[in-house]
C-alpha cells in the first residue's frame, strides 16, 4: 500500500512539474526559464524537483520523449502502403494532437525546442515515410527530398492548423495532408 501511495505521489509531482514548465514555455523560451520558476509555479521545492529531473532541460526532454513514444506507437500500428490505412494513421495522429493541443502548441512553438521537431521528423521518416516513398518507385536521389518534403510540410501544416484554432476536423486535415503528400510524391513516380 505504501509503494502505491509513493508511486501516485511521484506521478502527481511529475505531472505538476510538467504542467508548470508548459505554462512557462507559453511565455518564454526554455533558455530563459529556471528550475526555481518551475518549482514556484508547481509549489514544489527544488530538492523534490532534482529527485525527478537533472535540470529543466531534462524535464522538457522527458515531456518530448513521452510525445514521441506515443507517436511511435501510433505510427508502427499501421500499414502505410495502403492509402486507407495511411489516412487513418494521419487522422489518429491529428486526433492525438487535438486532444493534447496545449502541449503540442507549446512544443511546436518558437519557445519549444528546435531539436524536438527534428526528432519528430526522424521518427515519421524512419517509421513511415521512408517505406512509403521507397515503395513508390521514386528515383533514390529524389526520394530523400520527397521524404523531407512530406514530413516537414506535414509538420508546418499541423502548426498552422493549431494556430488556426483547429478550424478543421482531424479527418479533414488528414485528407488534406495525405493529398498534398501524394500529389507531391506521385509527380516523381516513374
């Protein structure tokens, strides 16, 4: 019973620290945020913070890793060679982003970590786009550019969608993104 309580307290502490950092990141970049500010916002002492994280960059990294892990699980559960499954996968990711809008807006904002976007691009490329592009009979020299276009373009479209208050449903956005990707890639198919 005692370990269950401790686990619950640890989870709560981590959650409060993460929420506090996310609130601060809405106002300023990570480089201008201190552990002291995070602890004050979370109403937690610094020694408790350091029992969970090395520093505020470690806290941000853990938040990003949770997001990336969720994205990995989603991406690996679909067959991208089938257009219908690709559409479902994109819709599922967009629903996840919609459900976690606050954190996604912060992580993808100018106050977020630029390396996070690069890590997302690498995950999307390695798990799905690389296979999709290679199956499309595109010249190898062009495939790396087509992949980069598909992933980075999708991220920019998602950022715009978040900025526009999710003005379209995840399903509508999935169709838009898939159409843009396929139109770009299909123009290079031999």
